[in-house]
C-alpha cells in the first residue's frame, strides 16, 4: 500500500509540475511579447501602447488564475468557464494566431479537452519563445475516429529536435490518450498529434 501511495504522490507531483510549466510558460511568454510591443510603440503610438498594456494585464490576471487552478490539479481555468473551442479561440486571439477548426462540434471528455488545450498552449509558447515565430497556424480536423491536430509556425525551426521539457510534456499528454505525436522542422516547426477520440452519440 505505501508503494502504491508513493506512486500516486509522484504521479500527482508530475501532473502539478506539468500544469505549472504549461500555464506559467504561456503566461510569461505572452507578457514578454506584449512588453516588446510596448517598447516598440511607446514613443510613436501612446494609444497603441496603452492597448498593449491592457492586454498584458489581462494575460497576467488570467495566467494567475490558471496557475492557481493548476496547483489544485484542476483543468485549465479557461476550460472551467468556456467550451474547448471558445477557450482555444480566446487563447489564440490574445496572441493573434490563426485557428482553423474543421470539426462541426468540438466537445470531448474532460481529459481529452485538457490535453488538446495544453498541447496547443505549449506549442504556441515554444513557437514564440524558441522559434521566434511571427505566425502560427493551427488546424484541427477529424479523420475517421481520430482527431488530427497540426500546429505549424514560421519560426527558425531547429537543426535537431530534442526532447526538452515542452516536447516531452506534449508527448506525455498525447500518450496518456493512446495517441501519437511527431515533430517536424523542415519548414518552421510543426507539431502533428493524432488522438483517438472516444466519440459519444452527442458528438456525432
């Protein structure tokens, strides 16, 4: 019994660490990009700078709520309040990213929604932080009983794809749903995740 309890403790700690990494990394990246925009517009466009600062404030406030939720091992705060599609749309609107959803009704089980949301969040953070990308395209479509999630950026890519903290967590999240994920870096950087979905009658 102690071994089982310790295993659950370790698993819980890993989940919390992953959640905090995802939320904190995404929030700090958004704030960093927003501050860079403020520096560029401070002298020439005060009104635009103010708008950037208001968005930074919103990102910081929402990020703090997400981090608090993560510490309590809950799903993302945005998913608590919004549908998956609305939560993703809000996230990418904040970051000015293009989202092409080709699924008629985007409604899955809680663990599936959380994994999809976090994979997109992690990919956007990596695109901006490491790839220095200015544009990211997200496509979500259904192929038979599988969700195919493709996230491609126009960043610098990399000569060798390594399993860092971010990519490792993407693989773990998709793996927990019995899915597969591949990374490509021949044209910017791409994440291609295939997730078998437990489609229910209400999703058809």
